[in-house]
C-alpha cells in the first residue's frame, strides 16, 4: 500500500491569470483549457499535474500522492482511520476533476490538505511544452518534490514517517530541524522545515537538460524581482537550480541533475554542510540572514566539499525499462 510518487499539486491563488503566463512561459508546462476559476497544466503524458484555483488567499490547496490501485487506497484509508485520522472519501465529481480513478483526503497535523489517489488519466496526445524545453523528469520519480514549513515538527515527523510511510533520506538539526523524505528513487519527494510557520515553501520540477534551466534563468532575470534564489547547487540531492517567486506567496525550484538513490539500500544520515555548495544566494532575505547562509557555502568551499561525479543508476534504469 506504499505511496509511490507525488502525482499532482493544487494551488490557491488570487492571481489566476498570472499563473497561466508563469507556468507556461517560464516553467514550460502545457496549459489545459478548463476555464472558469480553474487553470490546469501538463508536464508529461498525465492529463494534469498542476491545478491552480481562484481563491481569496494564496498558498497550497492540496497535495496528491499516488498508490498502485484501489486495494492500496483502501488499505491506506484503514491505516489512517486506525491512527485516528479523519478520512473523507472523494466523490465521483472530485475524482473526475482530479483526473483520477478514485481518491481519499485528510488533513495533516499542520492543516495541509493531503489526497491519495490511484489510476491517473493518461492523455491521448503528446505533451506540448509552453516554451521550447527538453521535457520534465517525471515517470517513476513523480512530478517533483514539495517543501512545507511546519510549526510542530514533533507531530509532523511521525505522521509522515510512521503513518504515511515516507522514508527519511537525510536531515539537519541546526539552525532549525529540516527533514528530507523519499518514496522512490528521487532523493526527496517531500521535505519539511521546522520553522515555526504553517506555509508552503516551494515545489520543485526537474528538467531533462541543464540548458532548459539556464534558459529559464535568463527568462526569469528579465522580470524584476522574479528570481528568489540565484543559480546554485544543493549539497544533499546535488540539484543545480534556481528559485523563482511564483504569482502566489511561495517559490518554485527549477532544477536539473539531482542524484537518484536506491531506496532498498539507502541509510538516512545527518547533514552538516548547509543546503548549498555554491550559489543559491537568497535574494528575498535580509542581508544578515543572507550573510549567514553565504558563510555556510564559503565554509564548505574552504573544506573542499564536492558532489561526487554522477554514475548510472541501475535501479532507475530497471524501473524505466518496466515503464
């Protein structure tokens, strides 16, 4: 009954039309014409991956996690119920709106809506990106990853790890607790920051080519205030990326080249090198906070911290072959 991928993300926004230009013109997603208070976007052969709904406030609407089939969905519902989590059954109308066979929903300890589904609908026509890109790295790795700010990590950690079955990839404890979780070969499909807040920090999409990211970075720099983090490379998942301000109150990480892990053999560990090897200057932060993050990168450089050269992942190759 294990969760296997991040299937879709739902956003609430006061700037619905701005999302259309952002998702297609910068990120390269394909618009799906749904009309009214709803905008949906494709990233691959799925009929939709990103759902943006008109609302009176901005932020995360829901997260959709995929299981294999109806039996797995029922077992997950029973597990949640056994732990005292109130589970709502998705109506046929909601399943049709989400473009899935069936789903359940519930609320996590920090108030975020979570959905679990099976049988996503597959489009009959090829993916057509909103701008020329090589495509998104999805398939058995899912849509990408999401990062949440949480105010009570002591409650959130056992909920996601012990009830939902997310596996810890790595974690840091200073200056605040930060946990990364995997459910497949993607280094992390989910992460949470014990920042004392309840908010959506960012979602990440991974591109097939570094040039896609670089050209997106050029486009983002043409818009005043669009870049939130400069181009840089993360220490733990090895992603080369930049972060952009979305039309709502959170970021999108736009990246390439993350490591793929083997979930069967991976051992979690504590990290001490800070989040980035180089770059990722946080332009949205006050100078004092930027300086602290900058010093962590410079310290890693003084110690000669490097990302290992990439190798072929036999696990991923076998999964892609089966797909």
